[in-house]
């Protein structure tokens, strides 16, 4: 069966389907849809549907439940197993436990400085101002934060922050926080449905009505009807070949679903390459490549050495050393490797063996155990690391006072969105964003609408959902020669080579040409007949990923400067005229790229920016 | 019937050479692999090349597929590499021999708790269990089964519903001591207390302990080690409010609670996160006794 990647086609699918299927997903041109028996799907009605069961989704649902609003949280994985559990090092809040002079406005200023002034100031101030309360709340719900000797919440240094502001639970902070949120959600009896994958939002471009999905355990299709839909489905860093996510998470579901439903995307060219990803030893499983070594290793004193044994950060950032911003450290490592001073595997060394074993076990237990299981003793020897795609600053453009996207009743929260982090993200701010904004989105939906019921589904929207189910059935029966997993791997290499740490115009253009080739091959995908298998899931992911890859290559080509995580070798300087965000808008069946200047910070935050606070690495020594 | 490989589709398309730099070598290997597309052949070659191979015997059952409704064992030969885990071996078998082989796995680093299995008669996490650590792994067959005492859904996948219900039965959520109205105040917790509960917070809900417990096997209502550990995690936390703690002790003290435990330590032995489960249960027994005395 031949499949058509309906990419920028002029086919007016919208007229019959409600949705304008512009680019996402692999769509069959030859389908036996007419023979399909209608009505054999499960239908679920719920006032608020929350897509994504990580910290952002959970916190949103908790806010709704506290207002007495029913929601259903759905996740791709098992109970309690969202990507949040991989967030290791910590969560920022200006509590001032150890540095009383810290203040939310300085937290905001640090965030904006790190974001190279492309952040949405409302987003930044909303998060930083709320964080001390969100931490106290997590504390009251039972998160076992590390403590100072007098029993207050301990805080540690993280890169590019002026004070010790990062609260932590060893190096398993995300896991501990999600555990707390899941407990709170259970207490409030919030229903959760696991192993459900959404493939399409039901939208007419103006308003959202629900979602089309399938059950990953037995493969049956589900139509979710909802008055409000919250997208909390993560980012898209797994598109790059070296990445710190699981293979099948952060595959761009959230932004791709939103774009197709009619929402705008923002800042997609900015992806954070974390400086310290694992470099798999020949004898380890390949999957270890790119896995994260938490920033906390450097926060606790870890040092970087090149293959010549030189502590090279002295040359790149003598004041902040290893704890300079992630983009600075990642580029420094790449520059060392490019200059031939890297290891044989293309990395450098991270060394924390000057710390005591007991210290490492207490402060970095997960890292210590992981390396121990691989036969490396952190207390005795350095580990090899290289940069890895870690976090996508870009995503859905939302109003941060409400979480609203441009599509009525569709909201987004967490890594799926853009705006808090600007051109680069501070470590410890992603967990902060999830809980701070999750509450705001939940509160807003509950107070502005108090949805108790689900509206009936317009016929054309139901027809669109049924059309989507037909597409899924046809995709499951696809028997071409291309393996979805291999196409995804090749896409990863393509993005790494053409839209990686160092980019340039011609290479980005070549990347788009190569992408067109991949799209063509995706027409001949083979899935081998099972909705519950991995190939089918990868084929669904591939649709989302092809969409995002195109947006990445286009926005990266558009930004003709270097700023934050986006580095152009042909435009190596920051250009003051480029203090603008690149906005991606659906324009009929095509995309339109435009620019927008971010707002200005409040007086208080501006004052903190003017004060010029910054981390002095030598405090640590 | 074992290690049977379905004929794979061999249609292939010319791959345009994607310009690549540092990873070209890896790409080339991948392309070669893609062009072979004969995974059985690949497995055969890898087995020939491998210094060592192992044999795994895997439980199979699928109530919905004709010919698989009867439980059986399939045997797979897998090339051994240093650092190989039980999960790695299963993935190899699935990817090379039988794509219908079904098991849960996700994070591959003992965080998600989805791949608890019964390997050579012991509960363990597939991703954390080194093949090399299994006795006689090169000479005898490694037997991989679903967790005992739980209903099998398909192959190695068991129904976790009952386990989750028991976890929820102890009301695993926290009410801090009374907070001032509308105010959020940071709770103090001294380091010693945090240390006391630290191990109990490591639970990843894998269900290995419950499956290993003889008492739970005979008494379906027994809360089980994981749920009691969860109760411990809150009851022993000095931030927990008095009323809530009282309520929690009432729950664990009931007929199918802590007193069922006969301190056989099987849960403690299998816990992949090294939580001293039996100790925690014992401590809660003491706490319950103390608690009852208080009302004199």
C-alpha cells in the first residue's frame, strides 16, 4: 500500500473533515475507508481532557479538581511513568534558604538573561513569582526535599544563576515531584488512563472539541469529547540523533498536534544541547548514547577536561567555568572536539573524583549507581561526555495568564509551550514551569468556564474523527519496505548534521532537501498489521516528527544571527535587530513565518536586570 | 516452534546519500543493515561472531490468538555481550525472532518500574539484572516468566490493577500539619527524619515484592509490602499531621494489614531499590502498638 505524506497539499480536506490536514501524519491515498464499519470505536466524554501525564498535566488536573472540575488525564505510558521522572537535578524557587538576598525578581532577571531577552516577560514573572509557593505546596504534599541542618529546604547552585536557588531531592527530583503530584491526584480521585496515544485533535481551526486516540494495549480507537483540551505532551528533543530523552518520548506530539489544530508555534529554532550527555563505551548498549549526566555533577564541583588533560573552560569562561550557561559549555566542548582535543569517541572528560564517595552517594545517588552498574566508579575516575539534545525552548504560542492557544478551548502547558525560556533555558526552570503554569491553566479553566458537561459533537467533527480512525487502520495495514524506526533514526542524523549545535544557511537548505527525500520514503512505510506494536507507534511518531523537522529547518534558516542555543557559523554574532521571536502560523494549507517583538519586563525585574547579578563560580571553591 | 522467524518484506528503495559528517560511519553500518533486512540472518551472523551466546526460555501466552491460548515456553538463542541485561536479551529476541513477544519496559534504568519479571525463579527488574550475574548463564537456560500471583494478560505482561488498588488503599498522600488559612508555609524537617524516610521514598511501584510474598499469595486482601512501605513513608515523616497519621495507622492495623507479615524477608530480598521493606513493616507494628497504648 502506498502512503501519501500530505505535505502542504492543496487538497481541501478541511471541507469534509473539519480539520485542515496540512502536514502532520502519514496519510493513506489508497484506503478501504468506505468499507469500514462505523461506530466501532469507544467514545469518552469529559469536561476537560488533559493530554499528558507528566508534572504539567498532573498539576493542571489537580488545580481543576480543587475547584471541583472533572478532568481525565491520559498518558502514553504506565501509571506514574512520564518523562518528568528523568528530570534530575532540581527545581528553581527564590526561597532564599541559604542566600537570603535572593528574590523572585532576580530569578526572573537570571531567566531573561539566559533566554537572551527573547522570553515572554509575563511568562517569566508568572513562573518566578509563583515558585516559592509552589515549592511550599509540594513540601506540604510530601516531597522529600533535601534539608539544611536547621530543617529548611536545601538549595544548590545551578548554571548561570546568581544564588543558590535550586531545590532538589538527590538527583531524582523529577521522580520525587511526580510521585507527590500523583499522590495528590489520587487523593483528589482524578481519573487517569494509561497507554493512550492521541493522534489528532478534533478542531475546525477555530475551536477544539476533543481528540482522536487509540489504546496502545489492545489497539482499539477512542474518540474523546471534551469542552476543553489541555496539551501537556512534552517537547521534541528526541528528534535529534543524540538526545537525552527516551526513544519514544518528546517526539513532538504536543506542538505538532497544536499546529495542525490551528495554533501557532514560536521559537522552534531554539533547542538546548545539554553539555553533558553520556558517550557510550563500545561495550555498552548503544541506547546509553546521549543519556544525561545531570548538571548537578557540575553543580557539586565536577570539572571538564579535554583529552590533553587541560581544564579548558578556563579559556572560555574564566569566571563561571563549568557552570556557565548550557549553550556556552556545549559549544566549548564542541569546539574542543572540533579542534582535535576530544576523546576518540568525540567527547571530553567530566571528573568529580575529587569528592568523597559518601558525598557522591548522598548528593548524586542515581548517577553514582548508574555508572557503577556500567563499571565506572565516579569516585575514582572521570566519565566521557559530549553534548546531547536535551530540551526544546520552542513550542506552542500561548497566553501565559491563561494558557490559551489561538484555538478556542485549547490550552498548552509545560515543555509543549514556548515563551518562558526564550533562546535558552536555565537548569531547574523546566520543572518550575510545569507546576507554576499547570496551576494557572487549571485555575483559569475552572474559574472562567467551570465546565461541568461536554457539548455535543458537531457531525462534521465526528466525521473527521472517523476519517482519522480509517487512516490509523490503513496505516496499521501498511506493508511497504521502509521501517518507521529506521526513518526516525535517519531523521535524527539529518537534524544533528544540519540543525545541530553549529548551523549555517547552505547546510540548513540541504537539510530541507534531504527531508523531502525522507518524506517521499515515508510513503512506503511498512507497519506489519498491529496497532499495539512498536512499529505502529513509531509510524505515528514519524508523522509528528516530520512536521517539526520542517519547522525547525525553516525557522533556523530564518534567524540570521547567533543567540542563545541557536548558533550560526555564517552569522556568529548576536544582532540587536533580531530581538524578535519567529512565529509559525498556519496559512491555509501552507505555513507562514513572521516575527514578533517580545514585551518588556516590569520595573522591578528591569531593575534586577540592571543590577547585573551573576554567578561567581569561585564561591564554590 | 521456537525461534521461528516470519518472512520479512524485502522490498527496498535506494537511499539517497544524506550528507553527514562525524557520524557517517554509524550511518553506513545502519544502511548496510537496512539493505540486508533479514534479521534472522543478522542474528545468525551475530551469534556466529559472538564469543558467547545464551539461551533464554520465555513464557508465552495470548488468550486472543489462536494457537497461543495454551501457555508454553519459547526458546531463543541470543549473542551475549558484556553488560547485557535480561531486558536486553528480551529485546534482542523480540527484534530478531518474534515481534509479537510482549513485555513491558520503558526507561531501562530502574526508574519506571515496568519490567519486573520472574527470572530463574526470582523476582527482579529485567533492566537491572545482569545476565552475567545469573548463575551458570552460559551453560544453562535462563528462564523468564511473568510475575507469579498476578493474572497474565499476555506473555510477560501481568495485570497490575490489584497491586495499584492496594497501594491506594493506604491513602498514599500527605496532609501536613495544620496550615494557617490560605497561607503556604515551608515545613521544617530535620535531616535525621529525612534520612529515616529516604529509603522508603525510592519505591518505583514495580510489584516485585508483592509477587514474592507468600502471605499476599494466600490472602488477596493483604495490603502487601509496597503499600505498607508507602504508609511508612508518610507515617514516619515528621511533617505529617496528627489526624492523618492516626488515620493511616488505623488502615495498616486492620485485619489484612501489618500483622499479617510473618517477617520472611522475601520482599526485602527482591526489592530492586534495596528498600528494607520488612524492617519498615516491623517498625510500623511497633508504632501501632505504641499508638494503642497512648489511649490509656
